[in-house]
């Protein structure tokens, strides 16, 4: 994979994680506590898998790590 493809994929993953965060907030505001607790675990798992992909991209191309994720930023 080239660096530009990694940047593009990482950006798309950031968008997907943001969308999943929106789903979790919507569920918290509109589902019962029990329903939310049952379902949000799956969203958390999906987000963790997506973070793993980004982490592998960042290891391969350390210069593409967003400034906000760099220590001391």
C-alpha cells in the first residue's frame, strides 16, 4: 500500500468511527438503559477493530498520525 492510500483509508475510518459515536449517542438518548447497554457493546467492539486498522496504518506510516493523537499535542 502506498502512503496516499493509507491516508485516505485512515481518514475514512475516522469518519466511520464518528458515525458510530453518533449512533451510540442516539441510542443512549432514545433506548432504554438495558437496550443501550446490550447494544453499545457491539459498537464499542466495532470501533476497537477500526482503531486497530488505523494503528496498523500509523505503524507503517508514522507521519500520517493526526496531530491530535500525537503525545504532547
